[in-house]
C-alpha cells in the first residue's frame, strides 16, 4: 500500500507540472552524466545501476546467511543438526530443491549439480531485480526532491530487468554457458555435427544456416521476453496511476460533477492498480523462472541423446507416474 500511495503521489506531482507521461515514469532515470571514451553526456550512473548493485548486495548478504541456516549443524545437536533453521531459510531451501529436483534434473541428469550454482544465481538475481522494481525507490526520491522529479533523476530504483542492456547481458552470459557446455559435452566435432540435426547431407546447406541462426535467436528471445514482460506491466500500472491522478485533480476542482466523476475514476483506477500490482508480483517470479528454465532447456539440447539414455529416461518417467 505504501508503494501505491507513493506512486500515486509522484504521478500527481508530475501531472501538476504537465509531465504525466506513464513511460517517463517507468524508463530508466539518469543520475550522473559525463564524458566517457569520448562520448559527451554519457550516463555514468542511473537508477538501474543502483538497483543492480543493490540486488547484488542483497544476494551477497542473504546467500551466505541462508546457507548457514540450511547447512548441517554440529553432531552435538543430534537429529536437529539436519533441520533448517528459520522460516525464510526454509522457503529458500524449498525453492532451491524444487528447481533442482523437479525442473533441472529431468533435463540435465548427471550434470545437474554442476550447473545448479549458475542456474540458481540466474534465477535469484533476476527475481530480486524484478521485485526491486516494485519497491517505490524512484518515487521516494521524486516525492522528496523537486529537482530530481523535474529532471527525471534517480540514484537508485526502477526495474533493471526492463532494460534491454541488462537483459541482453544476461542472455549473452546464458549463450556463452550454453555453447561452452555443449562443446564440453559433445566435443567440437559433435557440437558441429549437432548443427546438421542428423539429416541427410543434401539438406545441410539449408539446415546448417537455420541452426546457426537459431543459436543466436534463442538468447535474443530470452532478452526480449524478459524485457517486454517487465516493461508492459509497469507501463500499465503507471497509466492507471495517471487516471488516479486525473481523478484526484477533478476532485480538487470541486463541483458535484467533478466530485462524482473524479471519485469514480480514482476508485476504479486504484482498484485496477492493486490488481495489476499483485499480478506483477506473480510475473516477477514467473519471468525469473522462465529465463532459468529455458536456459536449462538450451543446455540440455546440446547433450548426448543415445537410445539407452532415452529408454532410461522413459522408464524413469513411468516409475514416477506410477
């Protein structure tokens, strides 16, 4: 509720200054500019940079703390040494175990443990950045600083994962890991043979360029999907807040019609904002999961697929269903 109130107040102030464009409220905000490699007016610091560093700090602090609560205790505790301590640590452990055993292991098999540190890091880093975008850090700065509001400045805040630069770097890292893992698993010859898809040689001139394009299209799709989903919801919320601000302005103008119409617009828009806000919480978790899951799928596609492995995998599924 504090987030919603601060968002509304920031947009009301912007509307009063004639700057109520919802996109302006959502995009990255500059903080420090200067010359960089001959580029004048380059953004040396922005709200997204602050959010990325804050997310990194949160993970560096919470990660070791949760690990200390999950790890096995001294023998003097008896059976209690195996019990995770604290509700929050229990929640993180459940998420980690679910991702490892239910999502990743059926795809990567014996390679699961080798990739889990990277995949867990990917999931939680994206998740924390998505959730930070729902915290009113930019709004707090704009409410309490007229200069920062007027110049669209913010030292910290915003959803870093709605920047194509950020999602592009994450997708590039995933691309490097996927292809290095594929070469390591298949060997260089097997990796190149994978581009033929086991098709007859006369189809190779068509198939190989398509496979090469697909190698690069996959990370691009990862970057665009995360960027688009995190941007769309925030713009919708900002637009609805704009209606709230317009309704408040009509209420302030007085008159029976202004009060009736302005009150109705404000209430309906605010209810819509609350619904979208909870949807954004779900989307924040979902998009982090999808990015990690698709990265896992791409890694699994560049692996040995012999008949014995497929038979074992099928028997495993039958046993699980039974």
